């Protein structure tokens, strides 16, 4: 799927998808957790696994369910009340998911994230390895925002955005946003009965801004946040589909390439999208001086940069930071995300990759910069 810009048919080759389900669907429009519907989505997620697709779930509904349990009839405006409702609702929500996965003998795991967890590079990498480990263990992650501890400054604010960031984190090929409408219409169908469904569009098409409106009473962002999420997902080359969670077998049908809901496409294929992102990053944290042999393989073969081809390192970089590679005359050759911090890099440069373990006591990866994270300038 990485070679070309993905389309509907490429959904059928997806290996990892993020499925986000909104509050109104999960709580039967605010009446309380919809056990039957939740059981149905779990059955579909299990069927995806049987097709070799790893699902990651982003589940809203904590506040809406907490309100039901506390007997509150309208959404509170005070942050501390929203936090209390989320705390009450989240435990019921996650128990419900867990119970349904357990019917199939599958484990699920609750992950509550704040914005800080994904904007701080170290915590981002930690969250990423925890999620990847869960996926490799066959566990289905059930993610929500950690509403009980967030304040406005550290909020994602809506789970559509959270879903897009998670899709980027796990390098999912698709973000599937299940909601209470058939998809994105050319006007809000609640107030425009003649509104037409948009079947497919580039996520970055500016005409969409005017049609995507706000949400209902239970959820938060409506279509505006779904559009923003699709644009974020597109930056890492992922497709987004906005579809009705009430369509029978919606997930399976989408992943078979059936035309349902609204497909919002990225402009670039995943690798290209990632490389454009790297190329656009300004904060270079270090410099690697590479020898002529390394310059040659980077330029002509698009190879990864191995420690053996590096002569010198300088700067203050950590694992995952952006560094620039220059030749021995100081000419810029490439930019990339480095796999080791400066102290580790100093110990392994000039050595063949098989010696990394002896020098560091562990191996993060055989390359100093993987070719997927490297842009030749
Ligand atoms: N152009 C549009 N097309 C479809 N729905 C829209 C549009 N603009 C606004 N909406 C509203 O967005 C709502 C879905 O968003 P939201 O309530 O946040 O759902 P969820 O809880 O599933 O995230 C719909 O119920 C609909 O009223
Ligand atoms: N984290 C919140 C959900 C926020 C949210 O984005 O809701 P929704 O628009 O229904 O997906 C909760 O669990 O109540």
C-alpha cells in the first residue's frame, strides 16, 4: 500500500486500522451503553482480525455514559463535572468492551492518553512502543482521552483528532470514523433534508471547510473535527472514512472496498507523506558527517544509513530527533530521524551493525537512520 496514493480498493490490503466510535452511537443517543450495538462492533473487529488486520479502537462515550449513571440530563459546562462524569462512565465503558472481547477469548486493554503523551517526543515513543507491543500480542487497544485529568491546555478536545494521531502513531493505513450519519454531506443533514452524501474527496480540498458543521448534544466536534482528523491522518498517508456505525457489517464492507460513507483521501502515499513531513521539519538537533561510500549509497540506492558509514557526530540529539547528514566537505546530503541518541551514536559510529550489541549492550536497530525516515536533499 505504500507505493501509491491509497484509494478505496487499497483498504482491502490494510494491515492496521484505527476505528473510532462516537458517543451518540455508543450510548444509544444518550440513553446508556448500547450493549447490542457494542457487541456487534466487537464481532466485526474480531472478523477483521481473522483477516489479518489489527484493529485499534478509539472509544468515546465516557462523559455521555457517566451522565446517564449520575442521572444528569444535560451535559455540564464545568470542567470538574465533566471530569467526574468521565471517571464514572469510563469504567463502565471499558468493562463493556472487555466483556464483549472476552466472549471471543480476545483480550483488550484500556489506554487513556492526554495531548502531552503524544506531543512530548519521549512519551510519544513510549506510547508507540506500548501500543505496538499490545498489537503484536494480539490485544485490542481501547483508547480514550484521559478526560479525568485533562485541563484545557493538555486536551485533544475531541476523539476524532485523537484517532488521527493514534493512526499516525501505529502507522495505520486507515482511520474509520463511525458516527450517527451515513457520512459527510454537502450540508448538515439534521437541518437540510436535501443534503447529498459526498462519496469521495481529497481530504485537503478547501471546499469541504464550508460543508462540515458542528456536532450534536452528546459528542463534541461534529463533522468539522472529523474533517480536521482526516487531514491529520492524510499527512501520514492514511485514508479516512466517515460512515454510519449502524450500517450492518460496516467495517467488513469498508475493508472489502465497498463504497460506503465518505472517503477522504491523502494526496500522497504513506512513505512520501512521511518524507515530506521530515523534509519540512526545521529543528535539526545534530549533524552526522558521513563518508563517501555512505554518500554514494544514500544518493544512488536510497539505502538506510548504517553506523559504519559515519565519521563524526555532533549536536544534542535524542532517539527520534531530526539530524542532518553532511559529507566530509560539509555539503548537506540528507535529513532523517535518528535511531540512537548522541551518546549512543558516538559509541557505534564506524562499526559494523553486528557490533552494536557489544558496544551498547542492546540493539535498537541495525541502522542509524532507516531509509523510510531519511530524505536525500
Ligand atoms: N456536512 C455534514 N454532514 C453530516 N453531518 C454533519 C455535517 N455537518 C454537521 N454534521 C453533524 O455532525 C454530527 C456528527 O458529529 P458528532 O455529533 O460529533 O458525532 P460523534 O459523536 O459520532 O463524533 C451529525 O449528527 C450531524 O448533525
Ligand atoms: N473523551 C470523550 C469523548 C469526546 C468526543 O470526541 O466525543 P465524540 O464526538 O462523540 O467522539 C468521552 O469519552 O466522553
